[in-house]
């Protein structure tokens, strides 16, 4: 998606550890118009799928997810990160290792909000090694909910996540795909310089 790639080129900062900082428009300050455009793109890509729910993970997935939900007229559910989930049988949970924080979080969704009749689109801001999406897929599995696919704003294609999701047999659509951060610059998949 050219709009997103242009914005990444303009405002993205490459940090050590293969981390892209996009605090200008996604991870701290949020550009609602850009988020709306992402939502429209996801809605368009998955329009045939009769989606009933968007599932994301707090916090940075919420902005693109909520715009997708707005356009598709479906609720947006976000998995919450909790330090300890003890003896609560009203939750679906999964362990997620955080790429940026280097910590393991338990993430949880209340059972009342996810059902076997749901057709879920998982949305997140970044895809790196796929741990966040994998956790959300596990949660959907526990609920016996159907997953129609995954929508990612920024995929770092040189990391393991994309392959992991496809291996699970799940459709993946990423709006910007990064091939490398060579020389601290962003090179997109299919770009002249990738
Ligand atoms: P994964 O679980 O796929 O390894 O990493 C995805 C999660 O880690 C995303 O939810 C996102 O919050 C965070 N993340 C991974 N890579 C980056 C990155 O390069 N930049 C930012 N800002 N967040 C990232």
C-alpha cells in the first residue's frame, strides 16, 4: 500500500535490533486518516468473508483494528495483557513473547466475547516473529471460532512470522512488507532497492 510505504519512508526510524519506530503515526501519536485508510484496505481485501469480529492485541493493534471494525460494522475485541491470570475459567489465554519488550505476557480474552459462530479477522500493527498473532490464533482455537485471516499493517518479511502464519494455513495480508533495514534504511519487498 503506497500510502503506508510513503509514510514509513517519511517518518519511520530504524532502531537497533531490527525495530522500526513509527511513533509519528501509529505507536504513540496516531494518524486517524491513515488508520482509516488501512481499515478500508483490510475491509476490501476480506470483503467476501462475512467477518463477525475483529480481534487484536493491546495496545498498538487497536487503532487499525477499530477502523476496520468501523468500516465492516463489526465489534473489535482486543486481547489484554495481564501479569497473572490465576484460576479464572472465564478467560481464553495465551502466552505471548513480546518482540519489542523482550518479556513474556499472558494475554486474555473474556469467553463471553468470542464464540464458535464467529468469523474472525485478526489485525495487528506489526508482524515480526509472529508470536502475537500466534497467541491470538490459539485463543480463537480455544473458542472454536473461525479465523478468516490476518491483516497486518507492517510486516518485516525477513523475520519468521509470515511463514509461521502461512504454515498454520491462515491467509495473511500485509499492507507494507519490509525486505530489510540495510544501511538503516527501509527497503520494501518488490521495491527497486530491496
Ligand atoms: P511478533 O509477535 O510478530 O514477534 O511481534 C509483533 C508485535 O511486536 C507487534 O504487536 C508489535 O507491537 C511489536 N513489534 C514487532 N516488531 C516491531 C517493530 O519493528 N516496531 C514496532 N514499533 N513494534 C514492533
